[in-house]
C-alpha cells in the first residue's frame, strides 16, 4: 500500500495549512482577538445605568469571565418614592461582542418613564453585520390594562437603540448601528399577562477601532399598575474580506484533494 504521506502530499498539506492559516490571519486583522477587550482596571467599562423619569436611580457592573462570557454577580433592583421598581436581573452574551440583558420595571398608581443604558467594550474594524432583538412580558394588575411604548420621540421611535461610541476626548461622534427595535405593546383588561412578538433588526456598516464601546439604550414609558420584563440583545460580527474567503476555500480544496488521494492509495 502506498504511504499517504508522500513528498507530494506533504507539500500539498503544507500549502493547504498555510492558506487556511493565512485566511484566519486576514480575518483576524478585522476583529480583535479574544481577550483584547476588558472591563478596565476598575471594572467600570462593563457597566449599566438605570433611570426613572429622567433621573439616574442606580447602576451596576458585570464581568467578562472565562471564554469571554459576560456575567453579573447578582441582580440589582431600585425602588422609587411611590413604590415603583426598576432592575436588571441578568447580563449575558460574550466579548465577541454579544450584549444580552434581562431587565424589569413595575409601577403602582402612577406611570413612569424608564431607561437602561448598557455598555460593552469593543475593538472592531472593517465591514460588520449587526443584529438586535427585544421582547416583553407585560402584566396589567388592574382592569385598566397595561402598555409599554418607546420613550424617544418620532414616528419611527423604538424601545431599544444601539450605537458605537468613541469615549475619548474630542473623539468620533457616536455611530448608530441602525438596528433599533421594539414597538408599542398593549395588554387590554386584567389582571392579565401578555407576551409581545420578538422584535428584530439587522444592518451592515463599517467599523472603526476608535469606537471603544458598544452601547444599548432601552427607554420606554410604562402605564400605571403595570409590570414588564424585557429580554434583548445586540450583537455584531465582522464580515470576512473576499480575499479571506478565497484563501479559505483554496485551503479546504487542497485538504479535500489530499483526502481523495488517501482513499485511492
């Protein structure tokens, strides 16, 4: 039987490996390697803030753990003067980056406006595909029903917006990812709970490593005697350059040729 590892096969295998390695290298030029972003020396780069009626009522932090996974040490919750509450029950995702969250708010006799601002450190450049998603579980505690609706003005306003942020002094203006999501949702009558549709959006843009923070802003008004749980995420992926894809396929083609030679040996 012929040995699979002939000189010709060895040369081909080396070329295939080199092509695939080069392809990964080109891809790596567009996205920071794992671990290149961190929460900062004091952890303040991995943070979120909570607002009610335009005033900050609290904040929290999370960590980038093993494998780049995002995690919160424990849920945070804050109470307003009238007994209404706002909180963050979870942070999930990873430093790739995927920023996911679970948040909640509840009102008693008065409606309120609420906002959550989530920050994740990033280091990305080149063509980027971005996606977002948000959904609500809305409960009316009285027969009056319940409603959540976007806080920002305008006919096309959404509950969540996402942007790239350059935090340096005199830096670039914030860049809207154009993946705003989340429409008005209403529960009629009650006490009653309803689940909204899952609102999604996608967009492509050009990233710049000068943008060092990905921000997701969730802002809405909530009717009196209502509870809402919100789940959402924003993620983005660097698009491989055409040359990267071509090199990858060339390397994989050589691997396939070597495998066929082995079968025929």
